[in-house]
């Protein structure tokens, strides 16, 4: 999408996280590497200035930071903001919901010209 993105993050019970194998707009499957993190020495609740591994805020913060750095390198625009301040999250609780959301993500690029915020 030209002005936003969608993704599914899977947080497993074995302290690994990965991105869903959803295809991008070119039909190419993309999958993030998994990482194993122990939580023995980390707080269970996200606290300001103390990121908690395997939580949505920490995963999103890390993703945004990495992408921002790469975009600013490509554009030669050091320290320029790229993202909106917040994000929308939804917990997928069952297979039916997962399939509906995945289908929505897959079909979303076909609707981008009708997006009211498209520039």
C-alpha cells in the first residue's frame, strides 16, 4: 500500500516470534527470521524505557526503527520521521478470524486507489 501496511505477527509459546507468510503485492512470500529470547530477567509488563521482549510494542518499535533507518539511508534524509505515532492492533483468536484477516491483507492492494488518504 502506498500509505500504510498490514501484517500478522505470530507470538509462539516457545518465546519465538515470526511474521506470517502472507504474500506481498507482487505475490512473493516473505517471512521474517525467528528469534529466541528468554524472559527470565525482563519485566512482564511493558514499561516506559524498558522494552519487554516478545511483546507487540517492542516488535513494532524495532521494526519501525529498522525500516526508518534504511529509508533515511536510501533518501539521504538522516533523522527524518517516516511513521505515524501509533498503530492499530487486533488479536486474532481463532482460525476463522485469521483466514478472514489474511484474505483482507492479500486483497487490500487492489483497493488502494479508493483509499481516501492516498496522495
